[in-house]
């Protein structure tokens, strides 16, 4: 389907530009949309290695895990988001 095609395009782009933050963000979004939390987590680890304290991004990723039903991972990521930016606390519930 289209999500799989988009995933392949972004993977090819990532091969040419390893560690590119916008590409990693998009791959996380695609993995979550495809229902692939393990793949999303792989890209999340790569992203946070380069941008470890982007609270709004972490919050968005945590919300994606929550939608997939992975409450434990979602909670841990949301807590990390709030630690990075305490102003996000009211959004992290």
C-alpha cells in the first residue's frame, strides 16, 4: 500500500542521509501508522540519540504508542517529554 511505498522512499533517503532528523520523524510516523511499534521504536532510538530532549516530539511519539495500545512505552516517553519541557505536563495525560 501507500504507507509501505512511503516507508521505502524514506528508508532510501535515510541511507543517503543517515541521522537526518526530519526523515527519522517521518519514519516514526509511518511506522506508527502502519501499526509497527518495534520499527517506530528503532527510529525513535536513532532520533533521540541525535535530539535527546525535544519535548514536543517525544510527546507526539508517546501519543502514537498510546494509540497502538503500548501504554508502558507511551508513559515512559511522555515522562521523558515532560522532563525535557515541564510546560508539556498538562498535555501528557
